[in-house]
């Protein structure tokens, strides 16, 4: 799948998860997704980052807690599911509380289905905690 198609498909999916506030960054192709709960807008759950350097989906698995290692654990899970190694694909510093999934990894419809299932599960966990 082409990266622009992946970006569009993920945007549609993330918006369909529930009540979501989607924000667009001023200086880069970046879309942020914050679930809206009874308590109002929560912390950011996901970011679609289209900038050349990143070109990935970022899941914020423990937002507001940069010292958390939860992201590293979840990163290993998705790498096994989709068969990639973020360390070999990107050179930017990874945050311990976030999960990075490069768009080019999603090169088949089957991988898109696997990713959507993964995102859905992470979203349920996110809502339970935030």
C-alpha cells in the first residue's frame, strides 16, 4: 500500500473509534487524536506524522509519563506482529512511552487489518486509564 493511502486509511479509522478531537499541526503534516470522554477531551492517544523524517503512526500508550517504559513493551509487540524493527528503519530518538509504526510497514491489506486490531485494543486500554 502506498504511504498516502495508509495515512488516509488510518485517519479514517482513528476518527471512527468514537468521539475524537482531531487537531492539525501548524508547521508539519501532523494530525493528533484525543478521545473525548464524559470528562471532556483526554490526553492524546495517537498522532499521524506525515513529515519526511517520521512518516509514521505514533501511539501514545502512557501520555504524560515520559519515564514510563510501557511504550517499549508495546513497541516490541507490534514489531513482532508486523515484522519490522524500528531501530533499523528510523534514526530519531524514540520516546519510552510511545509506539512508532512506519507507514511503509503497512504494505498489504492484511497488515492494515492487523494494525487496526492492535490500535483498537490499545484504544480500549487507553480509555480505561485516561
